[in-house]
C-alpha cells in the first residue's frame, strides 16, 4: 500500500504530538506535504509519513544518532498515547491484566482493519517474532513495539530487528 489513512497521520501529528511541534518543525512538515494547519486529506503518501517521522525524530532528539532518534520517537508515541489518555485506561488495565502474550495474540484480530499488517509467531511465553509489512524505518517500528510491550506489562521489553523478510521486517520481541 503506497498510502496511509489521513486519520492515522492526523492522529499522530495533530493529537499525539501537537504540543511538541515547534513552529520550525510545523513549517518543515508542511514543506514535505504534511500541513497540520489544514483539514486532513483522506490519505497521505507513505513517503510523506516517512519524511515527517524523520523530521520529528530529528527535532525532538537532536544530537543522537539517527537510528536512536527514530527508536526514541517510536517509544515516545506509545507513551504519549497513554499519557494523553488516547489509549483509554480501562482498555489498558484489561490489556495489562491479560499480559503482553495474550494481548499480542488478540492484536491479530484487528490487523485486517489496520493499514499496517502484522504477523505474530509465538516462540515462547515471553518471546515472539513479529512481522511488520513495512520495510522502512525499522528503528522507529522497534521503538513502537518495545514501548507497546512495556505498556502491556512486559518487563524489560526488548525488540530487535532480525531482518527483512519479503516485503516485511521481522522483529524478535522478548520480555520478562
């Protein structure tokens, strides 16, 4: 899929990260095709999303290596979703009660409706392989996954890129 839903992009930049977007970053985002001051289009080209993520990671984490900037931004998004209560506490309480293993398995029920497709293979009770149908920005994706597993109650969550697999990236996720 060469586009992403406008609502998803809008949610990240107009709701989750809105308070952290400086005027300079807002200008840079508009220059690459993501203008947060106008109504959201139905879709965005993926290349606009990727560039917007890059620019935001650079702005929020200057001085860090590029891969670390992306990973930190991925984790930050999950934390911001939680702190701004976009992920409701009732759902989060239930997900934590289930634990990362069951919550990840149930996530598979929702991937048919998601613009990003996941495949999950359980290797043990605290180890999964997660395929993400996007080969771009694996450090950003690893940061998202790691923070999500931590949010679901996985202690010492760690996500490492195993490598590309077809059109996907394959990650190994572990926790205690």
